[in-house]
C-alpha cells in the first residue's frame, strides 16, 4: 500500500511533467541583423492628395489590377492616379461607411466586410448583402473566401458567419470557446484560421469543430500569414512572432534589442521568398532565412503598420493608423552617392579605366575611383591641383584629369598624382573642360578660353589654329568617328571637325538650335552623326541637318550624352531623366519625310529610383559604357548605374477603362445602353488606366466616330468634354499611349435624347406642314392674283358695259324721247295736222267742184280764206314739229 509521502511524490512528479509539457515551446534561432541600402521608390497618399481618409485597414488587388482599400470612410478603389470611394453617400444600400476587411474574389473584384453588410465590388458595380434583422446586431470585422467560393465573416463578438447562396448562416460555436473579436480570418484547406484579442483558433469546415491553440491563448493576434509552403506565421501585439508548421506551433525568438515583439502585419514576398513584417512602432523589416533585413529609409513615418500587401509588380503597399498608404517599388537603378563613400553627391565626369576602376569627377570633392575593394579619393589633399574635376581620359597607364586649375595626371599603377608636366600656363592654370584620346594616342585638350591643344605620345604639345568664329569657344566635348575624323562640340558655337591634315571645318547650328551648344555626338551604323543639343537631337547626313524633339516622341529635348547598349538601344541623359529608344527607330526617324514622324521613347525618372531627375552634361565624358555592359551617367545626386539587361520590358498597355458619363452633377455609370437626357448640352466622359509607377505619363487620344476620323490629343487628362452635340446615336472612342506604345481602343455607344421637336418625325411633319402651308399659301396667292386679275377684267368689262349701258340708257332715253316725239308727231299728224289738212283738202274739193256745191252758203273767197287759215294753222303746226325735231337732233 502506498504511503502518503509516496503519493505526494507521484503527484508532484506528474505535476512537474505536465508543467514541462505545458511550457510554451520556442524556436531559438541565431539571427543576423542586416541593414541594406536598397533603393526603394516610395509614393505616399493621404487625405492631402485625394485619399479619402488617413487610416486604411486592409489593401488588396483584384484581377483587373485595381487596388482596393477598406477604410472607415468607405470602400476605396485606386488605379494609381485617382481614388473612387464607395459608401452610403453614393450607394443607398450601404448603411454605414466603415469597411473593416476585404479579400480578392475568385470571380473578380473583391469581397468586403462592411460593418453590417457583405459587399461584392467589381469595378464600379456593387452588390450589397445586408445582414438580416433576425441575426441581431452584427458588426463584421474580418472576411475570407474559401477555395470552393464560400465566404466566411468574423464579427466583433466572436461569432462566425457563412455566406452561401446569398444567405447568412451562423456557424455554431461552443460557449466555452470565447474567440472574442475576430480580427484575422484565413482559409487553410479544410480549416479556417481565426485570430483575435483572445488568441489563435482553427475551425474545421467539415466537422464544424473549433480548436484553440493554448500557446497563444489570451494573446492578441493581429496578423496571420500562410506561405506557399503551407507554413503559418502568426504575429501578436505584445508577444512577437509564432510559426505553425506541420501542426506544431512554436515561437520565433526575435532579437530583443530590435524591439520587434509588437507585430501587426505580415506579407509573403514572391520576389525573394521572404516575409515582410510590420510593427506598431518600428516600421517594417524583412525576414529571409536567418537574416532580419532592415532598410533604414523604408520605415520612415511608418508607425502603427496594420497591413502590408505585395502587388502583381512586386511592389509593397503599407497602411495603418493615420499614416495613409505608401507604395514601395524596387529601384530600376543603382545609385552611387555619399552613402556609397563618394566624396561629393554631385558627379560631373565619368570614365572606366583599363583595370575596371570607375572614375567619378565632382564639382568640389575631387576625384573618386571605385573598385570592388572600395572607394579611393583624390583631392587637393592628395595633390590634385583643384577639387573641381570636369574631364577624364586614359592613355596607356596614364589617367588625365581636367580640373578647374589645369591638367593633372595619375599613374594607374601607382595611383600617384603628377602635376606640372606641361610647360604651358593656359593648361597648367586654366579650366580644362574636355579631354579626348584619339586612335593615334594623342590627347586632345579643350579649355575654357577656347583653345584646343594636342598632346602627342612623345610629350610634344601643339595648339590647333581654329577659325575666327571659334575663337574663345568653350570646347566641351570630343569624339572620333569610324573614319578617323575628330568632332568637337562647343558651348555656344556649334561644332567643328578636324581631319587628318588638321584642317578645321565649322558647323554652326543656330538655325536649328538657338542655344548653339553641342553636348555630344553619336555615329550611327550608317556612318551618319547625331548631335545632341539643349534644343533637340540633330541628324547630320549627307551634309544635311534636321532636328527632332518632343513632337517626334522624345520625352525631353535637351540631351547631354548618348550611349548605345549591347541590345540595340540608345540611352540619353538630360535634365528630366534618362530616355531610351532603339537605334532601329532612330534610323527610321532619320529617313522619314514626315516632320511629325513619332518613335517610341521610354522615360526613366524619380519614379524609377532616381534621386534627382537632373543629369549633368557639358563635361567630358558625361557618361560611360562599362566593360560589363552597364551604363553610368553623372547626375546631381550620385552616379546612376543602368543595367539594360535588368530593365523590365515595357508592359503592353491595357485599353483605357471607361468610368462614367457626367452632367449637371449626375454620374451615369457606363453600361451598354447610355442615354443622355434631352436638353443636356454639356457633358463629359471620364476614363482612366491602371498604372502605379508613372500614372501621369499615359497620354490619351479620343474622338466621336460620327464627327470624323480626326483624333483629339487630350495629353494626360482623363476627361473628355463635349458641348452642343445634336440628338442622335454616337460612338466615343479612346486609346492610351505611353512612351510610344499604344493600347487598343475602348469604345462606348451612347444616345443623346431629343425633345419631340428635335425628333426626325417631328422634323418630317414640320417639313410636310411647311410644304402644305407653302402650297396653301401659294395657292391662296395664286387665287388672290387670279381673283384680282379677274376682278380687274370684270371691272374693265363692267366699266365697258357700264359705258355701253350708259350709252344704251342714253340711247334708250333718246329713243324714248324720239318715240315720244314720233308719238307726238303721229298724234300731231293724226290730231292736229290731220284736221287742218282735211279741211284744206275738203275746201279745195269744194272749190274744184264749186259748181256742184252751189247749195253751200259760202263764197269762194270765204272758202279760200278758210283754206288760207287752215294752211297757216297747218304751217304753225309744222313749224312747232320741226322745232321739236331740231331740238331732238341737238340732244
């Protein structure tokens, strides 16, 4: 039987064993902390440059390339240039503007966890699924989409929801498992991984069971990262970094001196298979193998980093509490500056010697020679006559240095400075602008006072007699062509050549280049020359000169130095960066008869990693192609080293996307059927392109197809404005161009509605009405004219008839009067005339037969007297009748 002491010993043993088992395992690793001067190109956005709010919770990129951000002021879409914010102000289905998390959707677009809704966003289309009321008050805080397309959402109170087939379903969770605030949610095969203020958990999607990882119990998990190797990294707020590998959870003991325990963000880098780590107070760093890599300039102003995201170009995006959002892309170039050990940040002249040492002249720091073992300085302290170094050349083991105070020489074997080897004050004390070694081992020396001297191999020195127009010309450049002809450029006097007989021919360029400054000359494969000036690039072929510039596709006109690489490209430095084009295209430009012929140039500037866009020229050499194929240009901030073979090929330019049609404070999201209301005379169409490195380098041209074939150059503006378009159907076309590369055309058909009086039917009716009215008016006019003519005829005829009628009336009156006269005559004849006449006739008969009428008691005298009386009476009657007839005839 076991005694009490033995029992206590066994209990103690078991307890100790359990205690040892329960001790949190840790992964002890010897870390190598490394600081690297890798140059990153940084771009920052905050509420001062259009980012809606400075706090960004999460960032992802969709399949089209848009970057989406979850913020407390809305769901934000970004194309590299403009932000588009989706919230309750422009989408009534969204009840609150706060978005806490988002994830890229397998079907395109993103899924976003709004505080009380699930939102699927694709371009400018949103689907909003608000949580049903029966679920009670819900605040979604995290989201994950599974490989099978199911969407899970975590909440503030630790509840897990499944959204499937447009329905929310609460996932059962035991009350004993207090997950609390679910901040992180990741799909992990058959499981979901959950992280929050109470620890780290997994959920088996098949069995519905939760599992809590005791090692992280009660620890605030702020980040979960699943690598392609299925390793899970867990970052905590106060307890550092943990690793879940093959089911075993361990803590990674980070160096204590780095204050790296507050981990708030994790991201896997596909660039070098490393892990980016964001912290609450120490910015960001990288873990790669056994190294902790810090980039001193990378973490500037990065406090409370909540999210790190790597885009499809390998650039890193960081965001967090009040810091806006930043993008870091690797520099295209290597920069040698003061951080690299140089004596001065500004570089003037460059040259590689025969031992592969790189020489860099400066305006006040003397001369630097860079080799694999380090940097060696040559200044006045080491015997240099002046710390201004303007030109370099090598002949055998001699390095010639043109300074602000004469010509110096360094023995390449001993690296000792030699002075006073020339017995010529101008070259001992003057400013030496250019040095050139020709194929005969002569050193040609160009000075500030316009003299050109030849230093032969035997040490003899000869001054070349220049034309009078070249007197006092500053000779700043020299080169030898394939025929042994020497060419020199000047500051203000064009350029000139010297043949083997040392005959000088001057070529002024003031007609083409007003500056008259020639900074460089390049011979092309056909033996023609290209002359660089501040005014453009001049081709010199068969004695003819032509100048080319921005109208021909150049990114800038002023060129200092041209250097061909091994792959057919020519690199050109200037005040606005470096531009490159192919020699093939230059040849095409030279032969083209079109003054506006354009070729493709690619621009490299601060967005590619330059510390300063301004390069230096007017010194010699102002650039050098190294034996390794690298190209070096001097700039205002260091020597810029270009590796042409590592320059990424220019991506094909995607067609522009069409955003909206806008008028009168209204925004129509574009679809297949766009109608502009009648009466809208002024509207614009907004468009854009996805470009994060050089968004403003993209130019756009557009046209309305129905208005003609001419394209309108809109430069880099992303809105096309229209006014006064007549009602009808139109097709808007836009295409993008970047560095001579054109995209395909994007088109949009739209209709401008018409008022009823603007429709074709109304116009037809109006035309018909006008025709009918015209016909009617014409008819009325004709009828009126005819009526007037008829009335005139009638009037004339009426007047004639009236006259005739008057005449007739008069005639009738006359006739009536005549008739009355006749009646009166007849009456007179029958009554007055007949009586006396009958009496006369009777009395005459009595007289003739008086004898027979003896019984008559009248005498013949009495009878004659009666005859006379009757005759007088008859005569009186006749007189009266005759008077009336005369009066009638007089009328």
